[in-house]
C-alpha cells in the first residue's frame, strides 16, 4: 500500500520541533496542515479497506477452525461406530485444512498488523492536526499582539488615543484659564474706572469748597453755629 510507505516519516515528525526550526511557522502550519489533511483522507480510506480485509480474514480463519473441529468430531464418532475408514477420510481432510489454517492465520495476522498501523497513523495525524490548530490559535494571538504593539510604537492604537485625549484636556484647561484671566482683568478695569470717578467727584467737591468767597464761608460758619 502506497500510504504505508509514509508511515515512518509521519510517525517521526515532531510538530513543535518542526515549527521551532522554521522561520515562518504560520506558513509552515498551513502547508503542513494541508499535507496532513490529504494524508488523513488517504489513511481513513486505506484504514477502511484494511479493516474490511481484517474482518474477511478473521471470518475465513474462524470458518476453517470450525471445520477442523467438526472433522475431528466426525472422526471420533466414526471410530466409536467401528468405521475407521471413514474416520481416516475425516482426518485426512482435517490435515489439509490445518495446512490451510496456517495460511489463513498468517493472512489474518498481516491484515491485523496493517489495521493497527493504519489506526496508529490515523491517531498520529489527528493528534498532530490538533497540535497545529492549537499553535495556529497561539500564533494568531501573538500576531494580533504584535500588530497592536506596532501601532502603539508608531503612534497609533491605545497609547495614541490616550495622548490625544490628554492633549485635548490640556487645551481645554488652557482655554479655561485664559478666559478666567480675561474676566479677572475686566473686573479690575471696572474697579479702576470706579475709583477714578470717585476721585474726580471728590476733587470736584474740594474745588467747589475752595472756590467760596470769605463772605460765603463766614455765612456758612454763622449758620452752623446757629444750629448748634
């Protein structure tokens, strides 16, 4: 069988070791999985054929054994009946069947060995496929993490978003502080203006008082004294 010639190579393959030695494990996984899926399909077909051969060989072996036992019983009964000629005929057939039995046993052993080999190969392929699928998922996770790290290193990703948010927050804070300073400056300007107006009014009153004539001032003193 052609597929059995690959048994030794398949059974010697160590998936993890194979991937570790390769520079492009992702590509290696895809290629090896395609090869193994193809091999697995052939192995399953061959296994079904070998199992059928094994069942057929077992049936022939069991049938031959049953026939030998039957001839042995017939020979014994013939001897008991005093018919030794018939007993010899049965024993002669039994001898020929014993020779055939040896061939049938060898055929069954060979079919059984082939079936065991095919089952072992099938289990190995399925195990390797499971390992490869696990490694594929691990590689996907690592590639996603590497991509995220590249985005972060190049100014993208989460870190860039944080920086952008921080810049916006700083800008908003600066604008708020500038507005507060502007409003504070306006209030100071209003107070300065009010003080200036009061000073002008006080000066005006002082000027008014200093412009009175002595007579007027004297009259004011008299009026004040009368009130007292």
